[in-house]
C-alpha cells in the first residue's frame, strides 16, 4: 500500500518538476529587487530506516540556515504562449547593486543561482 502511494507521489512530483522547468528564462526586464536577511530555522523531517524486514520512520531535527540573499526578479514575454514568464535569481551583492529596476538583465551561472541558497545540518 505504502509503495503505491510513494510511487504515485514520486510520479506527480516528477511531472510537476518537468512542467515547471519548461518555462524558465535567463534574460528579461528587471521588475523588482529584494534583500533577504539571514536567518536560521529548525525543521523536523522524517527519516526512513530499513533492516530488510521492517521499515521504521523516525523524526530527525535539522537546522536550516539561510544566509543574506540578494534577489533579482525578471520577466519576459513569450510570443508562443502569449504569457509573461517570471524568474528570480539569487545573485551576489555586487551584481544586485549594479542592476536597477527596468534594466534588461542577462543571467550567467557565475552571477549566482536560481535556487535559494541554504545549508541544512542534522541536530
């Protein structure tokens, strides 16, 4: 029973990830900028342990630390779908300071990342 639920959930998550990745952009007009200060939070996440005969799930606390983040939000119009596509980039402070709202921004992997940076440590 659990295997069927887990498999179905895995398929749904894979489909969501594939559809969400198809509309990403690397360049467009900057419509907003944001500074997010650092913070740390503690989350309790499940961990599954199997000995070959039984499966046990235990809850394990993790400290998740988010450093200072500088975010640039861009948008671009997709002619094929007739829709605006939005994207956000976590960049260095220097890149953030050099870009103004209304500028045309071209993202390069050396500037930062699409994913919010964080570190997760087990407590």
